[in-house]
């Protein structure tokens, strides 16, 4: 099949850039958070490579790029050694990638907010394990990705021209803010918008232009707040100096995945600020259902060119050959 998938009557070989894994040793650490925050927690905790492969087949997906979802590797109620846990997760993901051909690729999980340990794991992920990029959360202990303390990590990612998949989490400020409402339902969308805003106005997007950021769920709430965020410098003049190319140019470099965008309103909202060439297919498995996600995506009735771009071609252009 050609990379466009348009000269072949077969469907494009879909690439899922938002696909999670839960190694057996990770589940015990994450279980209490999942029970309190995730619908269908038992189904999520029962993740296995075999179930994931079945789900990929059901969703007509050829390749899934694995990442660790919220709560990531930092657990507020435990003494987990974060660097050791990151190493074990990355070794596990590398094993899946090695043993299952093109079925699985992976983003290196970083032991943030430990900067020194994260730099070590970036090098190990790229130089030893064969990672295709790096996975980050939107914030760590209330600090967003453009925080000055994280600059060495961004500098190294920029040096390596990294692809960085950013997944939301629930920041300490807003945990349990609205009673009876699970944090992922609302707060994930806003934490994504917060970290994009922080990266932009801290000057990080301009200082580190070689990083290709992919934001989950179409960039969360950015579709709603984009004009306000982009025009903030008009009200705080000294901040525009941090974005010399202009806010629209800086934000235009960002990518987003389509997890949670499979109904018309959120999809159209994302298209208002994300280029059609920068939208990538994502299912959020096992939180999301692969077959159901594909069905809902196809019900958007996009033209064939755009549909194939999102399902495969944009990812091929971004990641290149495996």
C-alpha cells in the first residue's frame, strides 16, 4: 500500500498514537487511582498484550504507539522509586515492540519531575531501547511543562528532535474540586490547555522549536480558549517578546490526537486551531474502545483524503519508517 492509502481500494493501515499499556507490576501502584477516577476500572486493570492485540484487530489498527496514562509514575500516597518504575515500564514496552513486530511501538516514560533521572531515561529510551519518542504528562506536582526547572529536559528533547506525546493528568490544585465528578471528566481537558498555554507564554515553544508535541484529546479545552490564549500578549506586552515568531506560528507547530474527538462538535473545534496535517488518530485504549472509536470516527463522514491523513498518512510523515 502506498503511504497515502488513496490508490488502493483497501482501508488505510491505521496508526494509533494514543494507546496505553499497564504492565503487571504497574497495576498495583495505579489501582487505587483508577478505582477512584476511571469508569470501567476493572476492564482497564485487566489490560494484557493479548487483549490489546485483539482490540487492535477489531479496530483495524496496524500499529499502536504505547504510552503510560495518568496517573503516570508519580503516586502521591506511596514511596514508589520513580526512576526504577520508569525503567521497568520502558523495558516492558521495548520488549513488546521487539516481540510483536509492527504491532507495538512506544513512547519512553520519564521519571518526572526528577530532571536528572529523566535525562538518563531519554538517552536510554532512544539509544538502547528503540523508542519512537517520549511520553509526558501535562503537569507534575503542580508544575507545568514550561516551568524553568524542566528546561534541561526540553533542551535535550529539542536537541534530539523528539516527538513528545503529552497526556493530561489531574493537577493537585483541582483534585476533588467538584464533588462527585471524576477528575478526568473535566480536569484533563483543562490541564491540557494549561500546559499548552504555559509552553507558549513561557517561551518554551519558541526556544525549543524542534520538539514535535502531540497533545491528547485534540488539545483538550484549547479549542474553546485558543483566541484568548493566542492574544494574551496584547494585554501583557512584555510576554510577546518570548514568542518572536508570533503566537499563531508557534501554536501551528503542535499536533493533536483524535481521542475523544469522534463527534462533530469537538472535532470541528479542534480543526479551528490544529492543521489537518497535524491531526493523528488515537483511541485512548483501554480507556477507549478501538472498534467503537473507529466506527464513530468514520461516522464523521470526512472526505477520503482527510480521513486517510488522520488515520495513517500524518503519522507516517511525522514518524517516518519504523
